[in-house]
């Protein structure tokens, strides 16, 4: 194996430890070689894991440094220094859960193996900046090894992003909300047997493209080769994750998707096994309504059982961009033992949002995952239990397929409804540790031979081999069924003799189950009505449709806008309805007049925006990548590509979320299928992948849009995994800082 020695080039690029003592130049030497294949994917080879991490983050920075930087600007609570005062409450949210001093302490107390990876991560980014003086960061001119501690959960932001900024803005945006006196609290509590009621919180309905992912594992019983197969299909915002292959002589050999700035493969595979994370709806975040008051000395106290406890108070000063200069604003902070106060309850009481926050163990679990060799090792890794926001679909070369519904699941008293805020003063509502993996919902080698998850209920994840709802507490699986889950189950129930190509075909099946429900109902309603002549022709188009998506289909366009009209404007009979529940309600329970009115409104929008409702889907639904900007601009006058895929709202497995943007009339893709892989395990691992757009964020790179047409058509590229294959496909070979040598 050929290696190049990469040595830190300047004192300014050296890593500082938490104690601020500089590392000497020979201690920042990393032995790394990077090979870029014909799609620009970096294959990083290092002697040690730290070497590999150094090269991995360096290569990421070459592909899209601005996205790495922005992730850490956001995560460390410094976004307002870039975006101005409007971002202060995002920064405050980050600092409520971890201060910079706490992040430094977490790094200082981490195991040496993890500290070595963090050191290598920081060195790689700092050396990249030293090697590229033409790169001007938005804010971060230096990276520190404690910064990854702010990415405390594997998916980066998966937990903390679920805490609404509006509540933080309202609570901390002015004077702290008023408090009741202790006498008032006691008087109210004496009127209630079980403490104060927490009331009901209304869920805000969101008609935007659903996030999430698809994961499918097939046992060898269903494959032509007799080997297990895995579909890795995250649905993220476009350009959120690049491909990477990272190898060390310490047993690391992982290929897959990595969120910009991570030093581990997040969704991917080795020659031994593969793992696909899908967003979970396991209840792992809770709101505790606290009974807080001021005592006679003005000190903040709160009730907890029979105790009176001190509210932990502090402050945080945040900088924000103010024109060409910076200003500062200081906020108070308040914590109970449950966590930080994030908002007020509907009755005015202060409320904590409690989440998993264990950065050292979370980072260790994420890296250890990539080095497991079989299901026993993978299962042991899951015992760390910090991967809170994800389900995991798994397959391996031994033929095992498995599913883990969540990983961090707090133990709770089932008499309380944790889907709503609970009474923090009642000690019975406290978390009582974390469920073991055995206690959580898992599936291993089901008799059906397949496992699927599409952010849907685990109780259909393996057909007849699925777990039973009655065996688990409600908070462990509140996930509802969705149209993607229904679609996946339908296809997998008939799966046999599967190959990589047929798994791709399954993953791109164009059927849309939502429209199988709402369109026949609309047609029936129209035919039993007075048959408004203005609706006759579009109804006829829908009546003859097979409910599949294509670029040429006018019916697809009609159905999309009708479905969106329902999601955005239909009457909802109750709160907390999922998209599937609302669409089904309209088709089965709503008045015919409402359905026809919603359809007429959709036609009016199409005519206004496109001149005629009789417009093929591909003329409306487009792919466009004009710049490397983090927030993508779109322009109807600029070149774009027609796309036949459809939104995951309607049950599309190959989800393509598109919207009007920057005043456009056409819909431009912004999230859905991003990195996609099919993997077959056997004596040798085989894999094919696709990436939205391309590997590079640089518009001048040949890999900025080189995968667009294949992405739209669902044509996957074969990936080189073994060294000889990588060598054969390599178009660049270099050490960090020496790019350009072949």
C-alpha cells in the first residue's frame, strides 16, 4: 500500500487541546492517501483510524467546506454571527443544552481513542484552511477538537432541531413570563388529586415534504444469489450528505453517506454488514411543566414531589452580526433537573424540554458502528443506546437481517400520556433510566425474509413476522402508518428471486397509493353530482389514470395539486391527524362538495401558474442546481431537467420533494432521495449508488451535476470497494495538500 506523509504546515493550523496547550508539529503528522474515482468520490486510506479521519474530513472540505462550516456554526450556537439577530434564538437553543465550557470538558474527559479522532478531525480542517488560503470562511477560521461534542446525536441535529424556536423566542425574547406565588400553586394543587393537569397541546399540521427515509433488508431466501441485500435510501435535503469511502489498517473499511462535518460513515456498509437509519417517532423527547415560583428573597424555586429545589440560573452572551459590525445580547438561562426551560405551557407555566444529551457516548457509538464485523458486534454496539432519533435496518454477510426501532428509549410510568406535556412536579413522571435493547422493539430474521421501515409503524415492518403492538408501552411506538410503508409492504409481500437490479426497480416503483384512495372518491363524487362541465375533462383524465408517476403524465400533475390543496386547505375534523389520515378522511368521510371545491381550486392554481391545467408533470416538476449556495436559488428562465418522480406524501418510495422557490412557478426538487445505495453481501460485497447532483459543491467541478440525469432515470453507478477496483477507477491520487498528482 502506498502512503504519503502529510505534516501540518504551519503553527496556525495546529490543534489546540482543551487545556490550550499546542501540539508540536510532529504530533500532527497523519499518514494518508486519497484516491478519487471517476465520479469524484474520495477513497481515503490511513494507517490508523485517526489518519483515516484526518483524510476523510480533509476530503470533505475539498468537496464542500461551506457546508461543513455552516453545520458547526449552527451546532455551536454562532449562527447569528453570520445571519444576524434573527438567528439568536437558534444559538440560544444550542447553548441551553451545552455551553462551550461543557463541550471542552466533555472532550477533555473522553477516552483517548475518541480524543485522537477529534484531534485528527480538527487538524484536517485546519490544515485544509492553511493549504487553501483562497478559501474565506464565513466565521470559523479555526476548528477545535471539542466542537464535535455539539453534534451529540448521530444524525447531527436530529434531537435538538425538534425543539421549536418559536417557544424559545417567546420565552426569552423579552422579560421572563410571570410566575404564580407558592400559595397559588398549593391552592390549585389541593383541588386536584394527582397534581395539576397539563392540558392539551395542539399539533401544527405541516404540509411540507416529509423528511425521513426508507430502509429495506432482504434475507438470502428472497435473493437469487442467496445473499442478504440492503437498500439504503435516506430522504434528506439535497446535497446534505456526500459519499465517502474510508479505510484504515486498524479494521475500518466503511463506505456510505456522511453528513458534512461528521467523521464517521452515517448510513453505509462494510464488506461485513450494512446499516440504514430512518427517522423514528419513538417518544424520546418529553416536556415537563414545572411549578416554579419566587421565594421571599426573590430566588427561583420549584416543586418536585415533597421537595423544594433551587432553579439553576445563569446567563449566556451571544454575538450577532449587526450591519458591518457585531453586537451582543445577554440572555438568562434556567434549568431544573429535567433540563433547560424552553417555553411556557399554554397555561403560562414554565416548561422544560428534555432530550438525550450524551455526546461522548454518542460519538463513540457512531464510530464503533462502522467497525463492527457481524450482528453480534453490531448488537453489542447498540447497547450504548445513544442513537435516539433513528430506527436501524441491518443486513450482513452472514445472512442476518435485523431491525431496531429506536435505540434511546426512556423508561416511563405508563399511566401518564407522554405524547403531551407532563407535570414535572410529580416525581412519578420522571424518566427511570433507559430501556435495554431487549426491552425495545427489535426484529431478527423474520420468517417473511424481509424488513422495511419508511418512518412508519414497526408493527408492519416484517409483515406477519412483525412485533405486536400490545406487547409494548404506547410511548415506545406511537409511529403511525404512512403511504410509503403501505407501498413497501405491498411490494415486499411478492418479492422473490431478487437481484440488485430488481431491488432498484422495487425502490423506484412509480405507484402512488395515496391517489388510489383520493382519486376514485373524487371521480365518484363528480359523477354523482351535477357534473360541472369545467371539471369534466380533467376528471376524465384522472378516471383513466393508473395512479403511477411519470414526467409525461398530466394526471400526475392534477393529482399532486389536488392532494396539496387537501393538505393545505381541507377542514380537519380533529387535531394530530397524519397526512395519511387526513387524505383518507377526505376520501371516505368528507362531503362531496368539499372534494369538488378543493379540486376546482387546484385547477385554478395550475391554470394561473402554468397557463393550462393540461400540463405534463415533467414540465412542472424539475431538477435544477445552479450554484453551490447552501440555500439554493431557482430560476424558471435557467436550464433545468424534467423529473417524473413524486413526493413521498403520496407513497412514493423514491421520494422527490419539490416546491416553488424564489418566485418560481415551476416546482424544484429540494429534498427526498439524496444518497441511495443497494448492497449485496456475500463472499465479496457489491454495491451500487446514486447521489443527487454530484459529489462536489463547486459549480466549476465536473462532479457538480454529473449524476443528475442518472439520478432522474434511476441509473445507479457501480462503486469500487476493494483496493484493486479503486485503483482501476482512480483518476486522482494524492496526499492532503498535494492534490493534482496521479
